[in-house]
């Protein structure tokens, strides 16, 4: 669904910090599994009491946590667009548009929202979340007047 440029209120592509701090539970589980697999492979080559094992374990942890946002950015290419009436989420080239009536915050001040009936983590900056919350407030206020 293409929106005209004058209809767009705020648009943002997810940055490294957003992907690092606001990833979904599914992404966190995948990172944990990658770490566990890395540790299992490492334990095959080194005794767990050696310094080399401890250094490589620390390196695996840094690699999994630190490099995962780059992988997410490269594969998912997440971008978010806020219009007057819709929240448009683009992931992996697929664009999904949700009317603001289907968007509601789950926790105040957090990045978790119920979007289209599903719990979703929005990997965007605080500025975008502030704009979204403001727009949702105005939408709810306008809806109550009717």
C-alpha cells in the first residue's frame, strides 16, 4: 500500500542500537540458541577449565550479541512509516499496513505493541515511538468525540 509523501508523518529505518535493544522475543531466542550451539562446539575442542575456553566463550558471546543486529539489518531491512491513519511496517521487502485502530501499546513507554491483534516489538527509536504514541492519543481522542 503506497502512501503519498505528504501523508507521511514520520519514517524511520531501524538502526543498530534499535535492533540491539528492541528486538523481538523470537530474535532473542535465536541468539540464545546460536550461543548454546557455539558453546557446545567450543566444548568439543577445549576443556572448560582452560583460559582459552573462557576467552573463546567470551568472544562467542560478544559475536552473537554484537553482530546479530548487523545480520538483522542486512536480512530484514526493517523500516517503519507513520501516516495520519496507518502504521506501515516493512520487513524483508514485505510491506504491511495497519490502521491505527489496530495499534495499541502493551506497556506504557516501551516498544511492545499489539499490532493487528498480535504482540509485536517495534524496533524503532524513542523519537518514532513518541510520534506513534502521540498519534495514537490523537486518534483515540478523535474517536471519543464522535
